[in-house]
């Protein structure tokens, strides 16, 4: 695992490539896909972080959420101040709040 810096862009440079990833599915405990992060501009930072969290933790649990919020760095504070502006960070904050884990499925291109 990486030791996150205070810069999201610097943290992204420490994480594995998403070159071969088509998208990531976020799956609830009942097996239902609740969201999808596509490999497209504007979503790729979140895609990189979520792929990394899946590789490091295997699931989106409280520990993964805490680490993910550190990786998102300055964007985490912005998400706290503007709910809805960063839905992929909001999801991690929600996991911290309710303790309910989610699964991540990385789908290759």
C-alpha cells in the first residue's frame, strides 16, 4: 500500500495503471450493481483509486474507505463541504458513516 501525500495528483502517480480497465462495478452485499465508474475523462481518477482499493483491500469496507479518503487528498475536504459534487468520495464517506461494505468488480477492456 502507498503512503498517501496531501496531493491527489501526486497520489495518482503512485497507483497502478487503468489502461486495460473498461469500468468498475460497485456491488452491494445482495449482489446488485449499484454504480459503475467508466474509464472515461472526468472519471479516471476515481477509477484509479477504486481499482487500487480493490487490489489492496478486496472490498470497500471501513478500512478501505479511510485509506481511499486519504488518497483523494484535497478532494476529500471539498466533498465534505459540497455533498454530491464528488459522488465517488461521498460513497466512501457513507461507508464510514454506516459501516456497510460494498464490493468492487474490475472489468477489463
